[in-house]
């Protein structure tokens, strides 16, 4: 499993890094980048919703043979992901800045990425916020199945949780884009993060009264999640464009590489954080068809890792967002105007 996952993540990164860097080169307009990345999040949310709800259905196609069910799910996922990447690579503009076409060694690529991280204060702050939020959402997504089984006591609750979380994201992503045009991306990002933190904290009530009411705060968190995804992704091209004025163009790929590494790290450690909580609260693993009864401490740990823990982490992520220095005027201003200090 470790080798297979590592190979998959490595292969996907070859696509993800240029994909993340591309919006900075598609348009120079501040608001156009927001619109572009907003609809990217809409499509992403639809895909998450379809597979989050449909994945368990595919898994059940194997009947009593769980291995067959997971194999079917893996094949379908691989084909759909491959098709999506093929479409993106065939319709993306072919023109690439000459600086990006130059041959570089692997060591030089790492050096450029670290240099971009040291040089650009806006990038460090934005990446720190996005990494923390990836940590929080990673823990929640990893814990959704545990919440459904051990807190909600319903296998079907997993599907409902995914629908409640992702469904509002599809509807609200364009609204966050409109709000960003009015008050700025950074203020909208703060608001989205605050709403998510409040909604997640409200879920702590499932400790004492689990029930259908849980889907309400989850839906509110999903609406905020749309902004937490689209707004920082729209701010990243601004950071790249700002750095290009200061340090020269052609380094979008370096920013994309570091961003992808940070995003992956946050999501991966989110699942790891959940594992630590489960181990600390005495969670009992099941083997085969054997049934286990979880101790109350483990059930409480599951509920807290889906509520208070992500709420606190997202609240902490607001600190670097508030210190993010770039505004619309810094992006739309011509190159000869005053730059924000790196």
C-alpha cells in the first residue's frame, strides 16, 4: 500500500505542479484569476461529491468480497482521473515562457523552490494558512467514516456527511468569488475561515446528542470550505505575478512545486493527526468480520477530531492570512510602482 500510494502521488505531482502554476500565466487580471479558480473549485467539488458518495457504492459491488469491491473502485478512480488529466493537458495553451523551458537539474529545482519560499513573504504567509487548513480538513475527511460508524451509528451517514459538506461548496464557490470582487480576496478568505471554524466547533455537540442536526453545521462548513479552496488558489497567481516583478518571470513552476508539497503535507498529516488521536483515546481496530465495541474515550476522540480540533487549527490559520500584505492595488499596479516588501 505504501509503495502504491507513493508511486501514485509521485506520478500525480508531475501533473499537479504545472497545473497549479498555469493560472498565473493564463491571465494578468486580478478578478479574472478569481473567476478562473472559482470554477475550478466548483468542478473539483462536483468530483469529490460524486466519488465521495459513489465510492462506497462502487466498493459494495464486490459483495462479500471486499478486495474485489476495492479493485473496482480503484479502476474507476484511475480511469476518471486519467481522463481528467488528459483533457486538461490537451486544451491548455501550448506557449510557455522561455525561462520555464530551460533545462534544470533536480537540485536546481529544489533550490529555486526554497529560494522562492525564503524570498516571498506573501507566499510564506499564504502557504502557512493553506497548509494549516489542509491539516484541519484532512483530519475531518479522514474522520468522516469513523464519525458515521461510531458516533452517528449509521453506515449511510458517511454519504450524507459528504453530500452535506461538498454540496454547498458547489453552490457557494461562485458567491465567494463575487464577494472577493467587492471586498478583496484576503478579507473574503478570513471570513470563509472564520465561518468554517465556527461551524466545525458547533459539531462538538455530537458528543452528547448525535443526530440529523449534525448535517446543518457540516453544510455551513461546506459553504465556507468553497471559499477556503478557491480564494487561496486565486491568491497564489497574484503572489507569483508579484514575485515576477521583483525577481524576474519564469519561476511559476517553482512556486507550484512548493505549494503542492505544502498542500500534500497538510492533507497527509491531517490523517496522521487523526491516527494519533485515535491511538491516544484507545481506539480498537477490527480484524476481518470480528465486531468490536469502542470505549467511550475513543468515541469522544473521534467526535473531537471532527469538531474542536479542526476548528482550532483553522482559527490559527487566520493569523497568517491577516498578515498577508498583497492587495488589489499591488497586483493591478504597473511594474514601476512601489512593490510590497518581500
